[in-house]
């Protein structure tokens, strides 16, 4: 293969170097395009063909259904690692030694106290406010409570900002849920593991001792690992592009949370459960909803199906489907929604419309069923996704800043009016 791509524009040939990634992915490097062509640009709505950066964090192959963090397969990590180890791996590039992990956890715990005044902000939101709006605002508010911006040239300053957000974010998540449920806003328990502490902070009742359930801890650990990074998706690209203006870490994360909220992205887990509920309420007729999903006149889409990158299967969905079965069986829950989900999946896998378009269940098709089994309210599902994605966003933000990437500023092709004379108001 030639190591150059040739582009001919108006009879003039231009050569561009090819960049080959570590998994032999080939990209045409068009950094010089506008310069050498006198201003010609490219257009690619939704960036379906555009690489925004080189990255050493996550590899995914949508055709083969491969997902790896820093070279380790998602299957191995979900089975053998815990969430904090995976967070460390994503952010610092290597699996931690026991000492590194213990220190990391101790530092996170040390920074996990949230300013009491944040409670006043939470209390000023209507109780029914969507938790994604609340958590995005609270993450942004952290900037005001921790005003010094991160000095990215200092490993220590970077490390401190990272442990701070990993410590405080679960508290904000728990408080967001507890406020909705009318429970007191408590702090965590220093003696617990990271994920155990999250569950206790979320569910501890003021009148009862909280009893840990190993099945729930393991299931949440797995869910958080599976959501921890997914290369340049909508929210991660948002974090990188906001951070590229040298906005601080917390502000960039807050923007990422807003991007995640949409039903075409992280909001799909809530949308899936609402869809499955609606099908159940409507008599469980999955065929009717399959027909709606295929009808181009009908805006309905089968939520939890399809993915921009996976065109074979989503490896995370495979793991989650098994976990959903295990968790519900362990908790002794028989959820008719799980049967509807499995029925829909079977129909879609054998339906020409879905097969032709390579639409398979994605990570969020089954995650909501597990969250529901755990007792997490449906509006909190996307917040749980954000909790899992946090280390990925941090890793991507850190990589972007350390690689000194330029400010993100796409081009456009203008299709509006040409120059017009201004008309005074009485002549319009
Ligand atoms: N139900 C029915 N039809 C679908 C679905 C679906 N869920 N997803 C895609 N299609 C169809 C489209 O109508 C389109 O059909 P056409 O070629 O006849 O016009 C074709 O499949 C391609 O779809 P696009 O929207 O062009 O694919 P894109 O890559 O832009 O979108 C997306 C991917 C947003 C995930 C889409 O599949 C979707 O909306 N899925 C439902 C929402 C969802 O589950 N989102 C979660 C994604 S995973 C995550 O963010 C963690």
C-alpha cells in the first residue's frame, strides 16, 4: 500500500500522508489540505468518517465487536478487574500495582468531602428536576468551589484534580438521587471499597443499618467498567473539545454530562426502559413495536438498538445480558420486562430491516433492567452511565491536554444568502 493518498481538485494533484494506527487503522492526514488547495475543506456531518485525534486509550473494532482499554479486552476487565483498577488503567495507562491502587483509593477518599454549601444548591432545584440536569450543574459548580485551574504541566496538580473529582462525583450522584427520594444527604463510609461506598451512599436509610449485597456490588462494578470509555463518542468528543479551549476539567466534564443526556446517546438507557414499560402496558405486543420502528413515517425507534460504530454486535451488550440474568435470578426478581427485551432482541435479530442495517442491541438495551433490579429510579440511569464514563472522560481530557492539541474548531460550507444591501425597517 502506498503511504500517500492523492487528491485531484480542479486538475491539480495533491498528496497527503497516511497515518497507520497500532491496529492498522489507516487515516488520511489532511492537516495541510486548506493550505495547499487554497481553502478547500471537507464536509462530514456527524463526523462519520472523520478522526478528531490520535489516541492511545481505547481501541474498538465495530465490525469484529472488539473493545479494549489500553490493550486489555473488555471481557477480561469485566471479569477480572474492579472499577477503580480500570479507572486507574484508563487514566494513567497501566494496571496499578497493589500499592498504587491502595494509594489511589486513599487519595480519592481523602478528597471526597463536598462543600456543605453544595447542599444549598441541590435544595434550590425543584425535587422533580431531571437528575442529569442537576448533576451537570453540580459538576460545573465544583469549579466555583475549587477555583484554581489545573496546571497541566504539573503531574501533582493533575493527579490532585483527578482524585478530587473521582472522590466528589459519587457523593453528588448519591445526593442527587437522595434528594429526589427525600432522604438525608449523608457522606460516605471511609472503610468501604469504591463501589460498595457508592451503593451505601445511594441507598442507606436513616432508620436502618445498610447491609451490603455482593451481587449488587459485583453487578455495579461490571456495569461501571463496561461504560468506562468508548473512544470518541458524542460526550467524550464534547469533553475534549470544551477542554481544548483550556476550560478546566470540571467544566469540561459538565459539558460531557450534558452531551450524554440525549436519548441517542447515554439517555438511551432510560428511553429503553420506558419503551419496554410502554410495550408491557400496551399488552406486550412486540410485533407492533417492531413495525413502528421500521415505519419511516413513524418517529419511533427501537431504543437500545443500533450503534454508530458497532455493525456486528456490541461486546458490552453480550456481557450485560448475562449479568442481567444473574442479577435478577440472585435477587429473586421475575421481571416481565426482561422477557419483552429478550423477545424484541430475537425478533430484531431475525428481521430483514434490522439485519440489513446491522442494528444489534447496544450496551444500554439491558443495563436499565439491572439498574431497576437494584432499585435505582429510571431517571437516574443516565447518571449511572456518567458515573461509569467519568474515568474515560478524565483520561481523554488529560491525553488531549498533554498532547497539546489545538482548540477544536471545525469548518463549514456556507449555504446562506450572498451579500445583501441592508434595508431600513420601513422598506422590508
Ligand atoms: N430503530 C429503528 N431504525 C433504526 C435504529 C433503531 N434503533 N437505529 C438506526 N435505524 C435505522 C435508521 O432509520 C437508518 O435507516 P435508513 O438507512 O433506512 O435511513 C439506518 O438504521 C441507519 O441509522 P442512522 O441513524 O443513520 O445511524 P447512526 O449511526 O447515525 O445512529 C444511533 C446510531 C444514534 C445509535 C441509532 O442507531 C439510534 O438512534 N439508536 C437508538 C438509540 C440508542 O439506543 N442509542 C444508544 C447508543 S449507544 C450509546 O450511546 C451508549
